[in-house]
C-alpha cells in the first residue's frame, strides 16, 4: 500500500512538471531564495543564441516586464502551459510586457518545431545543453515549466505563475 501511494505521488508530480532527477534541491526552495517578496533580487544577466544564431542578452529587455520562461519541447506540462503564456503575451505585449523563452532542449530541430507548433512568437534562446544549461543552473531551475517575472528594472517580482495566475498578476501590474 505504501509503495502504491509513493508511486501515485511521483506520477502526479510528473503530470505538473518535468524535473531533473539529478538535482538534489527542490525547485520551490531555490525559487524562494531567488524571489523574496520582501527584497526583490536582480535577475542574473545571461546571453544565449536564438534559433537563427543571434546572441540575445536578458539585459536587452531592460525597461520591460519580462517573463523568463524555462521550458522544453519534450516536456508535456510545458507544452500544456504554452497556450496560457501565448494568451498572456497577446493580451499584454503592447503594454510593456514580453516573454523570453529559455529552452532546455538538446535537439535544435525539435525545439524549433515546438516553437512553430505552439505559435510562440516571442524571443527564444537556448544553449541546447538540456539540464546542463548554464542559465538553468544560474537560476537554480530543477523542474520545468519554471518562470520568473521581472519588473522593468530587472528585479524578480514573481515566479512560477501559471494559468490564470499569470494573466491576473499582469492585469494588476500593467494597469
């Protein structure tokens, strides 16, 4: 009975996120340390290539609200969340908001295919190192989808807003 409960618990967790089982620390503990409500932290800058090879820096987006969206083409929960991110992007892209997709893919063609299939029209970057991504390590990401919302000054003001939470938060911030 105990084994069945543990197996069900693991199965349910896999339905809501794709975890890197090689990581020892939990995402929620890491995210709390990066995005304290009392003292928003500066988001670490990074530079990665787009699918066409152009180098993009996070700091290129200063002055806008930016959702850094860690995801991958092979992650079912990420793909299920993409329509919510598309909706938020469409609603707020003209109100000083954008999305920066950071893929944890290893396969460039699958990454590009997922961008096209899910109609993800914002900027996308990846080092194509999967879980070995330096940026994922820099942001202490151990499960995806994972996101960080930055204010125009580059401070982390929220994390892991999913579904309607993202839209409702942006409505309050972008009046």
